[in-house]
């Protein structure tokens, strides 16, 4: 990860850690950088944004920087992150930008840059942007006269993406009662249109964004609202998205949560049955539940584990040719159709399984036994020293040996704080708590905790 750009772009509180000047400079650099690389007469950049109040401010700042460097900018307006990725890769843009802080509160925002293949930007280019932000590159020339860029209203690009999603459905959703929680975010502009076009009886909540209510007690980070709504309205299924709609969590007709792990299982098993699960492998992160791996093993499905972050999931999929991967949080990637997590696409793929197998989501997902999990964060003086300590490692190994194939232990450093995360999954909460305490006690005994 870079100084400003993390695994999901340059993110921070608007005009505190991410300012309009930052956005302008990012635009200046990208317009100049891709202007040097493009084979066309002029660099072309497409921009989408979510519904945060500050998204308009950052959009105009980016546009100013891009056009001042000679780029033509195409505005999708309020749209989803995966739609920007789709438009970039299918319409030969030099790069794309999504203005969003995903599931964060409204006062945060972020700048996600997408390369010409529709993928998250490569580290090499991120390093160059950060070098420019830090004043290490010197001045970038301004475009002049007819070389100055312009903006183009490009809502048509978003509409083509909607048409693409509709085309992926294998059958009509007629007679299906579907609930959608749009998190007062990007999905508000797209999701209902897709489900209505496919014939569903669509019930929508949290689709009246006002710039301040994105993700507030709604969407995939507050699933309880949709759970209650699905049960009270006797719906067949519900889908909840986050602020930029690259995540999806589901709710079955009984109001039970179907998280990213269960979605990977339901879709993975179905794809194996259809002969479309390339390499017979699903890519997960180290935070996926032990119960998911037990279910995959029972079905004869292989799996791989990456670091936490859909960026790492996609890198593994791309390098190894796998077609399905994702995170417990609901970032699910179907690489045949997308290069990023896509919440609305994920809900369509779940609908396909439900309709083709003529089963309820409750029955499909109940085949996975989610193991109890206890996670404790330990504040430490030095993350690396704490994790590398021989006695701590020996204690972790002791727990792992004791659990055998009935559970697992994971000890990892926080990416952003001076914390060591100790997590155990096992058949009961009591067993989890016992083994977590055992490792935490060793960390404290060695004087590694603060």
C-alpha cells in the first residue's frame, strides 16, 4: 500500500485528509500521464460518483485537473464502481475514476482509479501519483488552446451497463418478490431498474439519497433493516448493497443473513454442477469462515486463500485463471463478467441459482455450517515483533494442533493500527474463547502488549 492510496484508493475525511487540492492534483497527473501514453489524439477518462455531498466537489476538482492537462472527461454521474470498470474496459477509455468511500460514513470520500482493463490501478502508477502529490516530480505542463480538454455528459454509458446486467439473466424473475436495500447510495440509480426489467415484484428501501444518509443504518453494513423488511413483507429474497454497490449481502425468506462466504458456496457449487467453475477452485481471503472450507471439501471444490482485500482476490484469480472469488463482506467477483466486485451482478447470479435449481435461498445456504468465531484485538508495542516472537508462535501452533480439523486459529497484524488480531473458529464459543485467551495471555506475558 502507498502513502495515500490503500487497497481501495485514496480515502479519507473530505477536506481533512482528502482535500479538493488532492483531487485536482490527481486529475492533473492522470490527464498528463495518460496523455503521454495514449495512441489516440487525446486522453479519455470516465468518472462516476456515489451520492455523498462531497462527491460533486471532488468530481469538479478532478475534472478541472484532467481538462487542464488536456484530457477529455466523460461523466457517468451517480453510478456504481463496477459500472465505471465496465465502461472503461468495453469502450476503450484510458482510465476511469470512481468517487466513493464505499461503506464509510457520508463525511468520508475516496478516489478509486481504474486502469484501461477495468482493474484497480497498478502499484507502479500509484507510486508515480504519490510522487507528484508530494512535489517530487516538479511541474506538469498545462494544456493550451485546442489541447485543453472538455467534459461530456455520458449517462448513456451507465445505461449500457444496465442493459449488460439485464442481458446476463438466464430467465425471467416473474412472480419473485425481491427486496433491495440500496444504502441510499449508488445502487439507487440502477438496481430497481434492473430487477423491474427482469419482471420481479421489486420492493426497495433506502433509495432516497440526500447526500448525508449514505450507509446510515442501512445497506450491507446494517443488514438488520432488510432482514426485518423481508420477513414483514413476506418476500422471497432480499439483497443489500453498500455505498458504491460493489458489495452484496443477501437475506433469505426467513430473514437469515446469507453473507459473502455462503454466497461463494451457493454460486461455487452451482457453477461446479454446470461445469463452469474453472479449475474447480474458489478464491477466498484468510477471513473466510472455517465452515466454508469444510463445505467446499465436502463438495470436492478446491479453494485458495489471499490476504484481506478484494484487490488481492482479483490478483490471484487473474494470475491463476480462476473465475469465482470474494470476501465474507460481500465483495464477490465473477471474472467472466467483471473485473471487480459487483453487488448487483452478485444478486443476479444468486437469482439464477434460485430459479434454475427451483430452491429457496434458505435451503441452498443452509448447507454451510458457519462456525462460531471469537476475535480479540491486542494493542502491542510492535506488530512485527509480537507476531515473530517464538513463544507466541509456539502457543499458536499448540492451539492449531489441539483444534486439528475441527477449527482454526489466525493471528495477523492490523493493516492500519498497532494491533495484533487473534481469531479462533471452533465448534463452540467456549472453545473459541479458551484458545484466544491462551494466545493473548502469552502475548501479555512476554511484555509485548501495551
